[in-house]
């Protein structure tokens, strides 16, 4: 085989590889568009910077609903959320959830979860967490 023929064969192989790589890159970009990674619960709580256990409870409820698809969530779920965030759970997490309910940040779920009272976020509760616990005027 002459040097010219060998060179042409190498160039053709390189072109084929370039085409295959280009297709793979397109597929890779298509699959990752719109994919967002969820924060871990500890980082989420830190970023929201709640000032007390009532706000932490609401933030954990928000995280459970938005990132873990817990609809609804109960006291057991909230306690686990505190532990997963490496936070000491309050003595009575249900009391903290009910204080959020009194402020209309949470509402009772239509049905109990695991035979326990359960809650879902309200739009007001979502806004409150998303704003970093700032009341809308």
C-alpha cells in the first residue's frame, strides 16, 4: 500500500470518528437539557436560613414536597427530614407544623398518611420559603 493510500485511509477513519463524536455530543446535550440536580436537604436548609424550628419545619416540608414528592407529609416525615439535614428535631414537630398551619403556610391534607395527620404546603407557604421567609406586602 502506498503512502498516499494509507494517508487517505487514515483521513477517512478520522472523518468517521468525528461524525460519530458529533452525534454522541448531540445526544448527550439533548438528554441533559432541562435536568436540574436537587440540592441535598442540609444545603437547602442552610441556603434558606430559617431563624427557628417553626421556619425549619416549613422549609423541610417544602423540601419534602418539592424535591422528594412527599404529598402529603406527616410528622414522621418531618422528623426524618430534620435528621437528614443533621438538625435536632424539635420535641413536638406536629406543634411546629400546626404553627405554620395557623399562619396559612401549611394546610391539612385531605387524607391522613400512615394513620397520622398530614399536611401540604399552601401557595402562601411556598412563597414564604422561596422568598427566604420574607412576608409579601
